[in-house]
C-alpha cells in the first residue's frame, strides 16, 4: 500500500509540473464566408506566414474581394500575432494553397492546386481538372512568378 501511495504522489507531483505552456498570443483571422488555414511556417523575423484558401469578400480581416470560389489567401503575422500584410491570389474557379515556406532571400514559395484557367491572377491555362499551382512571392507578398503543372486529369 505504501508503494501505491508513493507512486500516486509522484504522479501527482509530475502532473503539476507538466502543465501546458501558457498562450503567448492568439488571433482569430477571417472574413464573413469560408476561410481555411491549410499550412503555416515560422519566418526569419520571428513572425508567422499563413496560407490556405478563402471565399470571403472584403469583410472582417479580409481586405481583398474573392475572384473565384476559393483563392489562395496568404497572411503574414508579426511576432505578436498582428497582421502585417495579406494577399489573395486566384483565378475564376477554386484555388487552394496547401504549402508555404520562406525562401533564403526572404520571399515565399507557395504551392497548392488550381481549377482556374487564365483569368484573375492566373496567367497560365488550366491543363486538367485541377493542376498544381506554384507561386513565388517577395517579402511583401507581391507576386514574382507562377507556374501551372499537371496532366489532363486531377492533379492535387
């Protein structure tokens, strides 16, 4: 019995010291329609870059109207979680960002899929049902180049 009592106290003590860390900051970001966070990455300045898709128009935190159903939505946060900038990129159909990474020179590479042909921000034709869509952004989120990659079927 003494063993079980000692084990119980040890577990209770361990539990008290292994609490979850406190929240440093939090932020709810979005517009009045559907906004989907698909990925994020820490940035060299201590902030965070977020990427996903949005069908919201200008509303809430969203400062640009949607072009198609969903558009890539990229949001840069500072170290305190405040929005530094945001950009929407898309064509006339659904486009969804699934991956983002800061590049060595401080810009961003964004990869996802697109069901859009030429129109809106999309300058290359749709090859299949959905294609990979890769865009390169500078450190302020301005579009530098884009590439549509795929076959005649669904490439996501």
